[in-house]
C-alpha cells in the first residue's frame, strides 16, 4: 500500500460529484410505452488522489462496475459530474476524448476473453501505440517499448511471437497489464483483476501491480469483492450498496472501525481459517434489493439486524465520523 501522505500525491486526480446513472426499463404499453428507471448508481461522490489505490467493495448489483463504465465513458452520466485532472468528462470535445483515453486504461477481469486469439502478443501489446492518431513512432521504437513493458511485467522477449492460447492464465493477465501500461496512463481501472486466476497466481499479480504503481506513480481504481485483497492494496475504500456509498474512508480506519451494519456484515462474512470454529448464522440474510424499486429510507434496512423505525422512513445522510471516515447510517445519531 502506498503512503497517501507522500509529498506531491495529495492532489485529486479523479472526482465524482453526486453521480447518477439510471437505465430506462420497458414497463408495458404499445402506443404509449411506459418505462421505469433502474437506479444503478444513485448519487455517488468520492475523490481519488494521485498515486493512491482507491477500492470499491460491495455485492454484485451494488453498482461498482457501472461506476467504472461511467469513468471509462462506456456509459453516459444521467446526472452529476466526473472530473479528471479538473476536466469535466461530460464536456469533453473530440480531441479531449482522445487525450483522455490515453490517460485512462483498464484491466479486465478475464484476460483470456480480452485478448484477440488471432494476434501475436507483440501486436496485442503494441496496438495502443500504433493506433494513436498523433503517433509518429517508428516500428523499432514501438517494438523496443513493447519489449520494455513486457520485461516490466515479468515476461521475456520470447513471448512476443506467441499467441494467447500458448500462455497460462497468469501470463495472459500479465499481457493485459502490459497492454494497459504501455501508454503510461495516469489512471488504471482494475475490475476484479485476479478473480479469474488460481489462488497461487493471485498474489504474484497483485504484487506486480503494486510494484508497477510504485515505479510509475500510477493511480488505481480497484473494484473487487475480495475484502482481504482490498485491505492489503488500497489506500482508500468505499463500500457500495444498491447504488449508494454507505461507508468510505481510509482503508485501515474502515477495517479497524467499521460503522455501517452492511460493512460489518461484509467483514463478518469473510471466511477465517480457525480450527474448531463453529459455523455461524450468515452475516447477511436475504438478497440485495431491486434497483428499479429500491426500499424506502435506508436501502439496507430490509436486511439489517439493527433497523430502527427511522431507517424505513428517511434516507440517511453521509456524516463525517473522523478525519477521513464517512458513514451514512441513522444509528450514528443514537450512539
């Protein structure tokens, strides 16, 4: 984990300001079609500082991946703003979009499906440099850079002539990392980067990502459901539930002193290798709510063990409970 207090790394690289993303869902009608809104992301705000790793945790359906798609310009924001290096992504002109796509890269969950099986590794990794509209590099310069970045991720020059099917799962993920890093981006979005790998390989890839971050001073936005991984890698963490951030702050602070019942339940659900430990009642009962018809008040209250009447009636506001720790929960006013 990088120390976020390090000199020169305190400036915000990315800011999300009350971001919302609603998807229209057909709800009947022929002449006059009716639609309801699926609230995938509903008023999310956070900031990511340069050089740090910002983690987003939560169950499937919480809105984590939609946030990533909005940042990658794969989806259009319904409401709110996303700022990158002070520029509003919703107002980027064509030239700015080209600049932005060079500055922001992503590493997908399944590297095997993101690599073209008909291309050699040399062409896969070097392609981002070759397709740049203002690129004037010669083939020799591009090849040298490709070999350099493959060496950085732990792959030798012999890999250049191979096809993806000739590589192991861990090697494919290293190729995906090399492809993302070859343009020297400022921000890399990691969407479950090791969940498709064997357990024995995960630690190697995570260590590699950490080494690259320290060398290149790259900023990571890490989306994962593996809380142990987030604890070891991220500097800041946001916990999402049904389109909203329920708790956010310094990773060590959140893990040492979780305050929201949902965050506590996630931590309790993490398996612990304790011999003789009795099987406990599941930390979270039921399933995540429907984003088309979200519960009133606090969206977690139908599954919460500490619900009070106010939780069903009013939506909780985000409160600062420490220097860098925010929680949206009515229970804080009762303690």
